[in-house]
C-alpha cells in the first residue's frame, strides 16, 4: 500500500479514539485539580 | 451478540465543545463582577476560599449557560450568531449538554455550600434556576420584557461574592444587584437593535421586534436615565468613597450620552451601519467593568487611608 492509500485523518475509529483520549485527559486534569482544591479547603477550614 | 462497528457510532463531542457550552465570554463578566463584589465587601475571606467561591460562581454560570443552550438548540440553529454552537452545529447531542449543565450546576451549589456557606449556595442556586428556567424557558419566548426581568440572573454574581465574604446580605450588595439589573436592558437592547433580524427569524419577542425600534430606543434612554442616580446611591449612603462616586458619575454620564444618541436617531435605511448602537453596546461592556473596578479601587483606597 502506498502512503496515499492510508487516509489517517479521516479514519473514523482513529478520530473517535483521539477525541475520547482527549476527553479522558481533560477529565483527569479536572478531577486532579479538585482533589488538590478540596485538600486545600480542608486545611484552611481546620485552621479556622 | 454482534457489536456495532466503530464507524457507525457518532463521533463524541470534544472537550472544547463542552467548554464552549459554558459561554466563556459571558462567564468572564460574571467572574469579574463576582470577584468585585467579594473584594468590595467589608470583611476579608481566605484566598483559597475566595478562589473556591469564584470558581463556584463560574461553574454555576457555566451550568446555567449549558442548560440555556440545551433548551434553545433549535432556536440557535436559526440564528447566524449562534448557529455554530456545539448543539446546532451537530457536534454534540442534547442529552450530553443537559447532563453537563445539570452536573455543573449541582456541583457548584454543593461545593459552595460545603466550602463557603449555605446562604451563598442558596443564592447561587436561585441564580441558576432564574437563568435556566425563569428566563430561558419561561420569559424569553413569551414577553418582550424578557430582558428586563431576566436581567436579574446576571445581577446575582456580585451579591453572591459579597455574601461569600461576609455571610450576610446588606443594602450594598443589593444595590450592586440593582445596578446590573438596570444596566442589562440598554445593554441587550442595543445588541438587539443591530441583530434584530435574527431574533425576528426565530420568533423571539425581543423589544425591537414586538414594540418597534422607536419604542426600544426610548426605553434604552429611560433605563440609562434611571441608572445614573442609582450608581451614585452607594456613594450617597456612605457605602463607598469619592473614587467610586466620581468614577460612577463620569461613566454613567457617558453611558447616558451614548444612550441619548441612540434614542434620538432613526435607522437611515437597510444599509445603516448602526454605529451608535454598536458603540453603546461596546461602551456598556466597558462601563460595567470600569464601574466595578472603581468600586474595588475605592475599597482599597479606604482601607489604606
């Protein structure tokens, strides 16, 4: 197969996997952020 | 059992589309006024809790915006300004948008209640319901006064910010609420004057569509006239100092002058560029930022003097 026979960017499965991976990374970052935030809130509340 | 092929499944929405669903540009004004309400309050709040409160205000606004777009997806598809949003463009299904909106809204209220206080959480919940239900579902498709009453939704952030810092409601945060409430009609009607063909197309009874341009222009002036003394009340009652008072007087006078120019003119024809209306809309955004910045600057001046 030649290079032109592989439409990588239009492969629905590859595109779908990419979108899901990006969503998972974004969700992990959000969850990690909230873990840190809740920890910080707890420390602040304990000192009040 | 056979599995459906991956190619047959719809492409899931990207994280960028969920972010776009929160109306980030509107959120910036919400965050700013909420932060100013908090900074202008007479009591100080721990920076971590202040950050959490502002985050909750932002998440609540984002959740309400997502619910607004979920409900209005069909209307958005018919307007040039909104047809590329995630739902009308077909990049997201309606159920995802609804669940995202409900999740963000519930999380924001819960975190606000647990971390900051339940009075601030209740006001945040009221503001979300006010925007998503009272304005979006009930008023917007029914009455040309939708903007007047619905403007209350955008007026909540400084009130929530103030209550998050102090734990109680006084006259000052209610005045801040009233200022944004009174600012909203001329701000949105100026926009509606130069995008009115879009609103008319989807049957939203915006004031220029129902009452006509002349009446809308007159009402813009009425609200601008009422806004000027209202912005000075915090100074008159001693809630703020001269920095705010003079800033409010200057900013509101310019707002009134631009509103008067819009009120006294008529559209010259179909090719009218609507420059005065666009200038009033642009100034209305600058005006609110500047007015609340002056409020915070005044507070810092008082604290240091």
